[in-house]
């Protein structure tokens, strides 16, 4: 968790907000055009990003993501913002 981000640094960060930053590299054997098409498809993104059940596109690179978690008899749903850079 990153909690020391100044407000206004990212469009959705407000005072006292914390964000989770996921990073990594993946090699994909396809053309840039096909990969871009997949990355812009919210259904495809929801299937390939761990834990996300669905996504809604907000802008070209910003999405609202929804996570459903079941732990024993308890079900929880969370939402968050996803920014592709």
C-alpha cells in the first residue's frame, strides 16, 4: 500500500487516500495492435487481472474495477479505480 501520495498526483487520489500499486512484466506473443485491442476490452481485462470480477470503462486508460471475495460463509464486494499507464 502506498499512503504518502500527495493529493492531485493522480486524478482519483484524495487527501489521506492509500492506493495499491501492482507492477510486473509479461511477455505476450502477439502484435501490438491485437494486444492493444485486448487491453481496451473491459471483459478481457476482468478475466486476466487476478481477483477482478468486472470492470467499467471511465476514460481511455481509467477503469472502475469490482472485486468479489468469498471467505467461508462471508461474501464481500469491493470497488476501486484502475489506471493503465
